[in-house]
């Protein structure tokens, strides 16, 4: 599961960097590297980034426990 956690984190970084570049320079790096708008590779990358975000959102507590992150208790 730690491999999946790491893969999801990497995909979220890719998505975040892409959005940052798009916001600053109006350049979609994923599309540029993957063959343009609507290219199957770009669509796959966008889909994987979205799935990674859902995974992180739904399983965050489990991820923290696997990695030994202290969870603040109120």
C-alpha cells in the first residue's frame, strides 16, 4: 500500500505543478508533453491525477497510519 500512497502523492504533485504553470504562464504542460488537447495520454494523466486525489481524500487517515504520521486529537 505504501507504493500506492507514493504513486498517488507523485501524481498530485504532477497535477499541482501543471496547474501552477498553467496559472502563471497559461501553458498546460501535460498537454504539451502528451500530444496536445484530447490526446489519449493527456486524458489518461488527467484521469490518474483525479483518481489520486480521490484516493488521498478518502483514505487519508489510513495513509497517515501507514506512514506513522501523528494525528492531532481534539
